[in-house]
C-alpha cells in the first residue's frame, strides 16, 4: 500500500506511516489527532502527493495567513513539480490555476474553491477543530470526497465535534499521544520549572477572588446529579447557558468526558 504512495520508510516516522495507512484504510477519510510537534504536516504532504499522482486536486485549509505561508513553503519544497497556490490575504489563486491551493479558513468559507470540472479532490484541514463555528463550517466543502483533518486536540466547548466535524471527516482514524511520542523519541520530554513572582496588591486581590470562584464552581459541580468526581473530568467540565439545559447546564462534550456525556 505504501509503495503505491511512493513513501519510503526512512522519510517518515513509524507513527506517521501507521497514521497514513490508517487513513487509507478508512477510505482516505478521517482525522489524525496527534500531539503538537510530532509531524502531522508530513503525513498530510504524503497524502497530498498521493492525491496528485491520482490527478486529484488538493485544497489545504489553514487557520491563519502565517500558516498559509508556512504550508506553501513546505508544499513547494516537497512537490517541486506541482503548482502551489494561495487564497487569502493577497493571494488570489483558484483551483483553475494550481494543483494545490492553500487557503485560510475564512477565504475558503467565502470563496468555496471546489475541485476543477472532472477532477476529484482531497481537502486537508489543519487544526480542524476550529472549523465547527457557524461561519467557518462553510469551509468543509462536500465536493471533496477525500478528507483529512489534523489536530492536536479534537475538542470544542460546543457540539461541533460530534455534530459536524466527525460526520464530515469520517471519524478519528489515528491517535498519537504525548507519552508515546516521548517514548518513540519523536518529541523531547518536558522540563518543568516553578518560578515565583511578586504580585501587586491589586493582582493578589484578583488572584484570591478568582481562586474562590473556582472553589465555589467545584463545589457546585460536585452537587450536580451524575457528575463524576475524578479530577480530569472536573477540570474540563463546562456548562451551556441555563435556558438550554436547566440550572446546572450539562457536562462537557470533550472526548475525555464522553462516558458521562448526556444527550
């Protein structure tokens, strides 16, 4: 399978090869959730190269103009025979003028750059968890039958993950966590240092007030029927507006809270 992609073992880490294979087995759809700095972009570039060999158009949707330039540079270096365009800021390229188009979320949502006539397409979404908003969701174009989402944390404070992102991308096809990345030598182990700082009288008062609010919130959450008491779940609990789900709202929709999510 990898030979068909033109991918050699020495070009990618083992986890990247595994992620690519998982994505292929899922019908070239899915989200790769991997820790920051592990090399998700390299997996996406390999997927883009595969699409281009099959004469598919590639749209890369990114959060910002800075990332648009970074992706454009990486793609230009990795795919020297392909035309790499930009859409956003001063970039005005279109699918008709390039093989790969790197677009900001807002530009993709507004312009809706669909594949040229007669060609299928691959949509790659960097930091795909940010596409669940009311406006940016328009960048998830249905005309692209192949879809790859990249994220370090597939979580939102609303229902965008379950109701929009996972249905569009086809679920999570591969996960790669920080602990595994450290064991593999992909990411360096963290070094944590605690540094004391002096607070002004105003800062100290604000700190004390915030601390008390957190204590009060924790007491309130412990009183909610069905709320788990483990620390990780408590730390990510959040509430909807009162009018939507009663006086206590409802638990967070994040993946870490999924065993006790109520719908």
